């Protein structure tokens, strides 16, 4: 019972490099989310998806792109990494309906130098 | 605007004792949902407990219970018989009934359980 799996767990990028973070869930959840967590800033929503083939912007979408080609996967892309994108990234998913809480992945610690 | 406040940045409790973490929120909505999440040093956030605003009965999950005061817009978490594994950051969160994306997280309370 894997839940939400994020890969990689750690990554160091140079400024200007690109990368993709993968989130996979095996719970048949419709809704998936990408958050970033920074000290003193709490959790901030980057992008989210309410179903396969759909994506929407959250609170801090600039510099990121996402895709949800398959229901179980939600990819977060950084096209040209900047030091301001150094953060811990969390993927989450949930069942349809506002009463349901999130199931989170274990996070990806990204450092951009 | 909806806000969530956790006024205790850090707390500590002796093992086996009881501790209460505070959370207040501000909303004009009548129907909404409140959550407590735990983030241990391992980093993964885990849902601890959930409360629906239309339910008067306070939610309970084993050693975790809430004191939900709708009129006061207060949602505190009580941890009974604290264990070392309860050491973590605890986040209070709010979602209104119509929201897909707008979950408001509080700033968190760092709880240390002392042996």
C-alpha cells in the first residue's frame, strides 16, 4: 500500500537547469496537488488537478509547469531553475469532496545553486 | 479573507501527559472543514483528525481529540498520554465547502515530547 510516492527525494540543481518531479498515487484519487514548504512561509499551493487531463494554477505557479496525463501521476516541471525555487516540495492527493483530507508524499528537497 | 492562526510556535510536554494545541480561524462561511496534520522529523505530513463544521460532536481518533467551538472559531487539538513519537510539527488547516484548492494552513506548532 504505497499511497503517494514522490521521486526523487533529494536533488541539487544548478541555476538554469531543468528537472521534473514525479508524484504517483495508487489510491484512485481524483484530486492531486503540488505544494512547496519554506521556513516562515508555511505551505503554499503551486498547481493542482481535479482529474486526468486537467490542471490549474495555485497561489505560486510562476516558474513551474505541471501535467496530469494519467490519473495516477502528477508531474511538476521546472524549466529554468532559480535559487528562489530552493524548497521542499510536497505532492498530495485526496478523494472528491471537501470533507476529505490530503494524503501527502514524503517530499522532495530541492536545492538550486 | 480566511485565515488560520496558531498562536503557539513551540510547545513541550512530558511523556504520558496531556497537551493542547490551539488553533483559531476566521471565515464568514457556515459550512467548512477543519483538519490537523502532523509532520514528524521524517518530513511526511499525516492527517491526524478532521472535523465537519456542521457536526456539534467533537471528533476523536484514539489519543487525539479536538475541542471545536464554532461560535468562537476555535479548533484545538488535545493529545492524551503523549508519546515520544508525537514529537512533530502540527498544522491546523481549513477548507470551505466549495473549495477544490483553497486549503488554508496555519503556521504550525512545534511539539516536543520529553522523556
